[in-house]
C-alpha cells in the first residue's frame, strides 16, 4: 500500500532539524515500512474475500440447529438478570460444548487465520437478525465467537457500566444520552476517534441502524505506520516511545506502536485516555511532535481506511493489534416510536 498525501496541511509539515531523532534512534537508523497483508487501504479491503463473507444455507441451518440445541442442553444456558431498561438478557456460559458446529467451525477457523496472519479485519454479511429475538442473537453471537478463542468479559474502562456490559460476555451498543462525554457510565451517541480495545479481537453484530449517522470506521494501523514513515519519518519514533494514558484506576505509560516478542507489529491507543492523562498531577506533558504524531493517526486513518454503514446482519471481527476502529456520531431520539435508543 502506498500513501499519497493530499492537501496543503500535510505538504507543509515541518521537518526535523539535523538529527532530531537522537533521543530515540541512532543517527544511522531510519524507521522502515512494515508492509504485508496487514497493511491495506479501503480499496484493498473491499477486494478481500474475507470482507463480505456470505454464509451458505447449510451454514445458516447449522447455526439455527446449534441455537435450538442450547434450549434443551444440560447443563442449561445461564442468563444474566435483565433490568428494566436493558436491551436484552446476556447468556453467560455459551461455549463450543453447548453450541456445536462443524461447517461454521471450519469457517471460523479460516476467519481466525485471516485475523491473525492476514488483513486483521473480517466481515460476515448475512446473519439473519430479523428472524431471531435479541436473546437468541446473543447466543448465536457468542456461540460463533467461541470458535475463535476465549471470550473476554466486557470492560467499561473503569466506568463499571452495566449497559456497556461490564463483567459480562457481551454488551449492547445503544445511545442512552446525548453529548460528547458519557455520564454515570451511560452510552452517548458521540463520535469515536480511531482506537483499539484491550483484547486481541473485537467483534460487533449489527441488529439495527440509527435513523441518521452511526457509520463505522476501520483502518489498518500498519498502513498508517507505513504512511507516516513516508510522510513524517521524524515523528514515527515518538509513537514507539512511552506515552502516558489513563489505565483503570491510575495511569500507565505505554508505546502506541511496538513489536511483539516474535517481531510482529502491535498497537494500543485510545486518544481520549491519553488526553485525560495530561490532567493528572505528575504525568509528563506531551511534546508537540508526539501530539502531532497522534493526530496523524486519525488524519491518515480516515483517508486510507474504510467508513461504512454496518447494516443489520453484518458481523465484524477486528484484530486490535493491527486494526483501528471508530465511528461517526448518530442521531439520538428518545421518542417512543424511535429506534435510536433501543
């Protein structure tokens, strides 16, 4: 993938004077591109057969059969308590043992391979959401996910919000308030910049869309890295150095870009947590180059990546080590006939 900058702002970016990378890299070293299948543009993603998988009639029938099995299995499916304003109940113990699959299991093995060693982004486009209740969809969703790996309980970044699914196998994404800053753990309809979540893979099944807005955004972190190597190589080391961010009850400094023990690229970023950490006493202030580098992640990612409406029935899987995700704001209407807050 090659990134060609567009717009005067990028062309006018400052260049380092002399060897300004001395604190990060020896003068003889320069950041290099990573490339590979994990580096992709929107065009390349849309040409990838793993983006837009259509399950066969036999696979859909197998999902339904597995769902019916869960209704009579022993031990039975356990359910979390449903509150007055909850979108649905959450099944607590769905696994391969009580959601038996063969054809779809093979499909999910291929999905896992693509997530780990390919583009890191997969979309199944035809889960028949209109044919099932929210509770049944939760079982199908977790049942399929169990064939990818271990289901990680939801975290709400310290908010401990039940609506966000804290401590549960899944959460329901829906607006409970308007505004840029969620209050009391409520979910807002605000814009999310490109970021990662703190698990290996994040998935999302669309049940319905908002009446306006709510577009999904995804971008290859590797492609963004390689574009920055070409466009602003003096900024790349800033993202490999420690950057403080809010972390559970305190702060922690971690690189935004790093390498795993086997040499593979990995990333971790939530821009708002980095910004909020700047208000914590004792946290070092970010320099202008680091701030510019962080801003460039969003800028390049929006241009290179894919912005789309996740239609009902689309089920996406993203590798948090190599793919960023975000969303646009959506309309929130609390009137009884509206579907925005449901």
